[in-house]
C-alpha cells in the first residue's frame, strides 16, 4: 500500500511540469494573437488615461489643451516682519477688455507659501529667467546676512498639483508641491542690500560691507567678489545709522548693462558712481557728481548726495541714477541728458524702465505719496541757450522732462508710499502692460496700462492724466519692502512669458 501511494505521488510530480508548460504556451499564444489584433485594428486601442482625465481634446493620441480664459500671476513679497509671502492672482482675460471697470471681485487670490524666511527684515529679492523645466530661482536677502534660495514652478496651479489644506483666515490656499527650498548662501558679512539674476547661470548680490558677489547657479559656488572702497569719514552726513566711530557703508544698488559686460554701482556715503568691467572683474572708472547737478535734484549741503538707485535703459545707450528726491539721466559717455524732479516734490523709492513702447524709452518712478509717474526720456544731451552741454543741467525752474502720465496718488485715493513695483507684458495678442505695485501698508495693487495711454496727445499741454486702470487690490497684512512677479505658464504650453525686470542669456563674467 505504501509503495502504491509513493508511485502515485511520483506520477503527479512528473505531470506538473508538462501541465505548466502547456498553460504557458496557451497564454503566450493568446498574447501574440492579441498584439496582432491590436496592430491590425488600431482604432480599437483604448484612449490613454491622461486623455480621459484631461479637459482638452484628443487628436492622434495627443492631448491638446483648451485655451485658457484666465491669466495667472505669481506674486512674491518680502516684509519688515521677516515674512516671505507668495500668492497667485487669477485674472479673467475679459477684465482687460473692459476699461474703467470697478468690478474687482472677479480676481481670485490664493496663497502658495507664507512663512518667516529670515531672522531679520527682508531687504530685497530677485527672480531668475525661466528655465527649460518650467522652473525659476528665487533669491531673498535680509538684514541677517543670509541669501535664501528657492525653486519655484512657473506652471499655473491645478487640482492635481495643489495640496488641499485648511485655512483659518478664510483665504484660499494653493500650495504647489513643486516649490522647494534649496538652502542659503553666507558669503556676506553684513546685511544684503541688492540681488539680481544677470542670467539663468549667474546671481549678483551686494551687501553693506561694500562687496558685490557673483555666484554660479549650477552649484551655487562663489566665483568672484568685487570690493568697493570704504568711504572716508570726512563730511559724514547727519542722520545716518552708522555706529559710533564708523562711517555709513554699503552698496545701495547696482545695474548690469544689457550686454553683461559692464556694471554700475552706487554706495552709501559717496557722492559718486562706479563703473565695473565684468570681463575682468575690476573697477573701470569713477564718476563724481558735481555740486550743481546735486543741487538740481534736491541734494543740498546737509544731504548725503549719494545715489540710491541706478538703472540701464533697455537699449543700453543711457542710464538713470536716482537720488532721494530726483533723477539724472546720463548717456553712455556719462554726459548729463536730463534732470528730473518729481512735482510736487516727494521722495523717490523705486525706478524701472518699461519695455520699449513704440521705440520710446519710458521711465516709471514710484514715490512717497502713492504715485507712479511716467517719463519719456530724451535721446540727446540737453543744450542750453548759451550752447553749453555735458554737466550743465537745464536752466533753473525749467526742466526738460514733463510727466507723460500718473498712476495712483490722491486722484485714485492712494496715499501710501509705493516701495516696489513690477512691469509685466501681457500674453499675445494683447499689447497692454500689467503693473503690480506694493505699498508699505501691505496693499498689492494690479493696474492695466494700455500703451496708447503713454502717447503724448498734446505736446504743449502740462496736464498730467491718469494712465492706468485699477484691476484689483489685495491686502497682505505685512509692511512690504520688496516685490517680484511673473506671468505663469498655462498647462501644456512651452516656455515662460518672461520675467519682470529680468534678463536672459549667459553672463560675461569669466569663471
């Protein structure tokens, strides 16, 4: 009996391999037949899951996204309260076709990030041009001597990429999982005063120890450091914040030429401007401000006389130096073209050029009294009645530049100072500009600026009109010090639409 049971077990074990081979052969034959059927009848293939979930149309196996009816703007603000606040503004495209509309409830805001990024106040921030993988670098500098680095997504938020988080304040939260913190740079010993991405590969940073650092974004390595001299204590202005026994130092601002071969810088405690050669990384020259020129822009005997802002024109043929209450336009050969004093007299906070409007250079200036003033710049040095040119400014009481238009101010019931602003060209086919302004009271306002409103209708008229239309106002609740913004890409689109006040291309600084 035991021998019979053992014989049956051996027969079953011998039969299992053959049965397994037979089942495998059957399955393989069925798979081959299925593949042939799919090849012979391609219409029977199922639609991809991505195409089923998409709201677009499917053509030849590819998903074509429907044209969006809204424009999404990513806005980032820094504040005295050490808070870095990022939020999106979704604006319907139909809002730009209706001028003078008072319906501002159609703009939807959503917070993307909100946290204390620094241990002291945030002084400045900068956005890089868009990279190939729909990313931008964000750099922030504060009084804590650090530069924080972040990776921001340029794609507009969607339901699949947005975390659904609860909110106690009632505002919508659209946190993007693609936004990441990269770390921080600590090569400065004083407060960081200015940041700028000259290209996707180079970050320029300036601090109060009178140095400008150049960092490579590929591995965040410090390539070079430009050192400006410390000013002499003689003639120290009153009211500065330097410690006893010290002098006020620090780079107030710098500007890189569109060719990325030259750079201008203005510093605290100095009545001059420095020119740097970025090909060699050395100082190329110094331009001292004349007493007559400083007097025209309101820099008297007891004023510091230092440049607060500097900015190149889009064509690179001229530049502007901003003082506390006035502006001076220079040619590329450092000849004075025009002297501008904002009337009524007020403090100047930020100076930027608009994109070329019909070939004209238009300068935008933000002021202490809540205005944005637009100027059309001359192309040749100013000439006096006696034939003098160069450092001789226009005659007293007769400025060669008159404002093209105003935005905001008392006429728009806005009196808070505008600390920073960004200018964004709207996507085609629109030719209008979108102006984002940030005030110290925490209000971020969006303005539509048609290029036709920047044309001077009557050259002999001195009346200044309102050029922009207020689209929306968003209260952040923080005292804003700096601002950055860009138009986000639509899902399924290619590269970005450009960055506010940023350049593209490679830097000319030697590695």
